[in-house]
C-alpha cells in the first residue's frame, strides 16, 4: 500500500475517533453480505447515484482499493411561525461508506447547521444539533419556539437514520437479487 493511501486511511480512522466521542448525532450500521468487495463498492455507488440523483455532485472522496467513499449531503428543515411565515435551516452532514470483503459500513457524522433564513431572505441564528436536555432557549431566534426546535431535531434524526436504513435495505436487497 502506498504512503499516500496509508496517510488517507490514518486520517479517516483518526477522524472517526474524534467524531465518535463528541457528537450524539451520529449514525452507523455494519452489514454482512455474501459479496466480494468490488460488487459491494459498485452497489454503494448505485445507491449514492439513486439517493442523491447524482453521485458526481455529492461524492467528496473515493478510493476503490481501500474501499472508501465519502459523501457530503445537505438536509433542509423548515418551521413555520405566525401562520404564514417560515424559517429554513440547512444541515450539512458527511457520510462515510467503508467496504471490504463481505461487509459494508455506513457512518453519518459531522452534522452541522450551515445556514438559516426567515422567509427565505433574512439570515437568522443557526441552531446546531442538540439533545432535548441540551437546548438553551436563549440561543433560539425569537421566531422559533423551544418545542419547534426540538421537533426539528427529531425530524433531523429521523431523516439521517432513514439514509442508514435505506442503504442497508438497498444493499441487502441488491445482494440477494444478484443471485439470479
């Protein structure tokens, strides 16, 4: 294995250690399959292309030899206020797919609010991911209640967990349908 590949692998592993201990908004799953690494890799690329409509726009890094694909995604969450107004929050996240013989792993990490707007134009304070007990209502914009902020975090968790479960479902279904 080349020096550059070792450095990349080391950075990926170190990055995973730091994210594991700092953020409760992380999701991961390992699936065991009866498929060679190159087929799992191809199926993962198919999933990415289908899920985000263009693999080219979301893949940040990939190395077929190591079995690594990194994706950057964005999730928009909206909350209404005063019946006809709304706040949009844009949450960026990273996904790491690790692939080896007969196994694959998906990890979602580095989830952060990147921008927020009221009625599509006025910049408002960002709401970073939080657990129910960790919300500081002083950090919320006056347009958003504590309950709506909590509901947004629940929606964000559901959306990100859905990516993990959809990948697991896809990869498992495709692995059994390849045996035709």
